[in-house]
C-alpha cells in the first residue's frame, strides 16, 4: 500500500479572487494565502503571505492576476500578530461576492439563482442560520477572531487501496472553531483554469463530507474515493490536486455541492495545501 503524509497550511483563501473568503468589520479582505504584489519588472508576484486587502482591488479576467490593493501587511507567523489583530472579528463576504471573477454556480440543482441573491456581510457568530429559533441552542455564539482562526492545524494521510483503484484520505485536525461544522472539499485539475481547459465546479471529498469539531477544537475525517488519481491520458475523472478544509458559517451541508454561494459567502477555507500535490499517486478504473 502506497501512502504519503502531508501537513496542511493555514489559509483564508480559495482561488486568488476573491482575495480571501474572510472579511473584517471594515469590509476588507483578511488574506492568508497567495498575495498579488507588483514585481520589479512590471510583472505580478503571487507569493504566500498575509495582508489586509481592499475589497475595491482591481479585478482582472478569470485566470489573470493583478496586484492587490494592500491596505497593510500582516505577519506571516501568526505568533507575531498584534493584540488588536488577534482580536479582529471575522466576517462572511457579502452577496454578490466582491472582487470575484470565478464564473461558477456551486449548487446548480439546489440554488440556480445564487448569483441574484443579495446579503450583507455578517460576523461569523451572527450569520442568520435558516429557520433558527433562539431556543434551539446555537453553539457558535461568541465572536470568531483572527487569533482563534490561526490556531488551526491539520494533517492528511493518503493511501492507494483496493488494488490500486481507490484512495483513502485520513485527516486529523486541531485548533478548529469548537463545536461547529466543517466540510472537506476536493480541488481537481482545471477546476480553476480559464477557458477552454476549465473552469469546473469543485466538489466534496466524499459524500457526506461533513464533521463536527469537538469542544476542544479537534476533529477527524475519512473518505475513500474511486480512482482520484488517473494517469495522464487515462480514462477516469480529473485528478485531485488539492484538499481544502472549509468552515461552514451557516452550519449547513450541501450534499453534492460545497455550498450555495461559495468563496466566502457560506464556505470559508481554513486549511489547504499550498501547491498542487499528489503527483506521486496513480489509480486506475475498476
């Protein structure tokens, strides 16, 4: 059995646009991920970092990058955050999503009108959970801060199983937002690519793809997927190239979709791999 272990990286970002799936109370993006900055030769450097980025940043066509309008830098090392930044209360993105060029419906059967919905940005602990009554016992009732968010850690072990046809994914998490719902999504080749190669709709890593963080912020998840790593040119689905842990601000699971609105509207990337991965694996159809 061929297996490999990975450590996931802290993030607030899905694709590069919107720059983040998390905002602050001022309506600015709180970015942990690829930060677009001007290069010395007029190019764009897209390097892993952390910054507060304006929601009015210029928006290029899908697949292109331009420098973000950076309001101020944040330390890459979470231990170096200032007390004020650690206490920063985190929010969802408003709808329609600002600074978004990803032309995708995430739940076409369930929410075909997603692009027409309008909502403000909500503090994570004040998201209007559908049909919630005060007596129902909401668990995330206190503000979620940046200092809490950056405590998250995750480890993944991938193994090829069942005669090389399937792959098993096993996760261990700590430092998560306690007593709240998480899901795990897969990112496949060309999900984020511009036309004609893509883009495609990202999907769950297994169905159901949900787990609950316990009162200590710990969680586990396991999924086995059919032929997730076909060789180039071989029949089968597009290869999985990344895994993303999503915090669900509406505390809902969406079956075969990752969310109704995606990209900070109702899902919020907290951990992922920094680069496309899993090139060492090959699986086959049954």
